[in-house]
C-alpha cells in the first residue's frame, strides 16, 4: 500500500493541519483522497476571502444548529424535552468554545445537577451532551468527544403501586355515578394510556366483538391535543370487560345520535377532544368524590392515570395472562417493563420457606425418608452397625 503524506489515526481516518485565519485547524477524512479534496476546498475559499475558522464556535452555537437540523422536525413533546436538557447544559458550558471544552466541565454538570436534587434527567442531560459532541466530532469541528466515558448514575426505580382491592372497590363504586367514571374505568380495566383514551372515536369501539381498537394517540406537550401515532407505532385490540359494555353502548349511542366523533370530549365543547388541563380537572374531580365518604382515620385514595394502567398490568398477571400477551395488550415495544412487574409479583407471591417445607413434606419425607428409615431398622435387626 503506497504511503501518504498524511498521518493515519488509530480510528483509521487521515489527518493533517492547516492554518486558517491565523489559527491551526485539524482536517480529518476517511481517505487520503478525501483529505486532499478538503484541503483544496479550504485553500480555494481562502483565496476568495471566505473564513473556515470554527475556533470561536461555542457549545450553545453548535447545539442550536444541531437542534435545528436533528430535533426541530420531531414531535413537540420531544422538542420540549431536548430544550429542557439543553437549558441545563448551557447553564454550565453554553459559552465555552467547543475546542476548549474539558471532560471535568461535563462532570461538573452531572455533579451539580445531582446536588440540586435532579435524578433521571441528569443521565438524560449527559447523554444529550454526548450526542451533540459526537456530532461535532463527525463534522470535524473537534477531534474527540470529551464526554465519552462519563458513566450514568444509578437510581433506585420509583415503585408505582397498583390500586389495592379496597381502592379498586371504591373507584368502581364512585365511577358508576360519576360523569368522568367511564374514562377512569377504561384506563383501569383496559390499560390504555390517557393519550390513547383522548384519541378514541366511537368508530374505535367495537361492541359487537367487545374490543377497543387502539390505533392513535394524542400529544399533550401543549394544552391542545395533537393526533399522533401510538407510542410503539403499532395498533392493538383490547378486550372490553363485560361490566363496561352497557355504559359504553349508552355513551356511543348518545354520540352517534348527536354526531359527536370522539368518545370523550370537553364539557364546554362536545365536539372537541379533551385538553391537558381537562384531564387534570377530571382526575381531581373524581378523586374528590371518591374520598367524600372515607372516614378521617382511613387513608385518602390518591392515584395517577398511569397508576391505573399499572393496576391493569397487575390484573393481567393474576388473571394468568402470559408476559408476551400482556406486552401486546399494554402496547409496549418490548416485554421488559411487563417482565419487571411480573417478576416483582412472582417474588411477592412466593413464600420460599413454605415452598421448601411443602416440597420436603410431599416429596422427600413421603418417599425417600421411609425407605431410608426402613433400611436402618432392617440393618439393626441383622446386627449391622450404623
């Protein structure tokens, strides 16, 4: 293989340096020929008086450009999440030049966020920082990603408890006469996400086969809902429990008669989907009513929409539904979350001491031990020492 005039890096790419605007700049390419072309282009632009210097570009300037190219085309909720993480990053290194950025500065972001009480968002923020710096490396703005190697912090998983049997009974009793009861019960006994419930139309309710067709959801990043695909980009059919069919039929019949498309709509506008604020109002209203007749010494009932979904998954476990089917009904892209819940419930359900003693009693003491004991008696009878 012929030698080249350029230095070959450990990653297989070629590198050289040029001086642009009085600043030494490293040029990197996959092949020597590509590097030649880059240098030719730089020299041509220098002759035309066009600056190629990236020496003064700050992290924020580059991150803004990266956002415009990669994130601005995504859903509003995703954009807002990334903006929030960039806000944390820019607070510490936004005005630092990319070429001057050091590893310890990224570590300071992590440590300071932890001191401020942030948990999971700390890891997501560092991951975002890595992505942006890696993009800068790929675009030959900087030579290396100084954030690589910074490990994520492990946090204990927040336990989302299902409703107890007592809470379930109170919820069902209250829902029978509550104006938002059907919405609550669909989340609890069909396991759908609130964003999927908001998007339900009367055409999605198949009362002939007792199925809910989940084929869309809404984004609630802003107050006003926007139709989008389901979270795992798949449609699914969920069985409607028998005790809900009459209530659903009445609701569907009313909406067919009044030409209302959506199953759940605003009180102020029966033809419009529920908003983010309306969902909060509905839940608070229901919780106030369900707690009306609870004695002061009893603990008040409180739950989130997603806790109802967790209760549904728990119900699937006790009903004997297999993990793969539960994943399908829940609309998860992988079985990991369902597996975690099922494993946790298995551990709660199993009493190791009881299982071991039962096994010993039923298998060992009733079969092996009598035989062994019989041999001892027989051996003693014929004078064999044991």
